[in-house]
């Protein structure tokens, strides 16, 4: 089957609606085909930089704003084989569709750009890497405000680390005045303001972070919260379990240890955890690996 060009589809829909109005018949807007939706999503995913994303979104706004997009994304999110990066892209596309429908393409792309920058801030290893991302989104610098950051990151079901919001708010203030590299460098300095000690089973001096305690990492799975619990005790024993809206897994026991800035856990079910860790503003970052960072909130 040959897919009609987008302009032809929009023109035909306009004529159909006009005839319906003349005849006194109310007809719902045409639902884009799944192929058209996939093509529109691919065009936006392949766009490089703010200007390209905006152009692609404006071109396909009639398709992206369809409720059918959300239905397809929700179905795709049911795939347990998706990795974190793939799931993140789908969630961004889902919110873009909702924002396009309620706010229009220009406002939706601004919010999408803030979220993309926030994701890059977590993954970047150096200010120079983050500055390169900011350069691609340079048209946003003049319109990025604290209010826009809050609107972008305070979406329902968001899983952004709590310390990221004030850093992104500061970026909104610094970017126009300091430029990409200056703002990225200042943001990195603020994120690393507190030194990270090397904790272990024995509690460190009072006032410094310690791994000993009860930690929780919350993510959104299939639209519902998923809480992963991780307990480390001073005697080197550990426990973990997962709680969702409808279930709770049995507790798995194990033993934990540290070497330098690496945390290792040997679980009774045979699983082995062994990754670098760090602390950031009271949260445990484990693993502390680019593109895999997981943030744990203290439940003490």
C-alpha cells in the first residue's frame, strides 16, 4: 500500500471536514496510520540539534499530537527487553505527543530540549562533553527559564534525581551570560562541591556519607512506580527487594564490601553486583557508570 504524502493527507482531511460541516455532519479528525507515526518519530529521533528537532516536530505536528502515538508508546513500553536508553526515548516521545496536543509544537520542543539537556547532564563525564550538547541546543539559551525547567522536569511519573533540578535551574540563569562551556563548567563545579569519601562496613566519622543504611531507588515501569530497596548493615550483610503497586518480591540476602570506590554485593541467589559508586547531595549513585547511573534515596 502506498502512503500518501503528508501534505496530501492534511489537505484531504481539511476538505473532508469542510464538506462535513456544510452537510451538518460532525466527523472526528482522521487518525494517522501506524506507519506515518513511525516515520514521524524516526524523523524527530534523527534530528540533530534544536533547530532540526523543531523543524521535524512542526512538520509532523498533526501526526505527533494524535492520541494514537501515546497508545503505541504505551504498548511498546510493555516490552521487557527494552534497555534504559530505549525506554527513555519512548517516554520522551510520549510526553512530546502530549505536549504537542496541549501546548503546540514550539512549546513542546522547548520542554523536550530541557529534558534532553537534563539527560545529557547526568551522562556527561566532563564539562566539555556537556558544553558540546548545549551548543547543539543554543537557540534555547535565550528562552530557557527557571519556570521552563520546572515545567519540563516536574512531569507526572518523572524519575529525575532530586539534586538535578536546582542544577538545571542554575543552568537556566548561567547559560545566556556565561555561554555553553562557562555554564557547563559552573554546573559541574556545583555538582561536585562536596568531596566523596570511601565508605565501608565500619561507619565513618559523624557527618560524612556512609553506605550503611536503607536505600530506595524509584523508577516508573508501565506507568506505575517501582521501588527497589537495598539495605546494607554495618556487619556486612545486605538485603534487597522490589515493591510495585500490586506486588512485593521476597527479600534476597547477601553480603557487601567495598574496595576503593567500588561496591560489591554477593547475593544468595547467585547474582553479583560490582560497580563504582559515589554520593551526591545525600543520594547514593550506584552504579556510577555513564549511561547506567542509578540514584538511591536514603530511607534512614
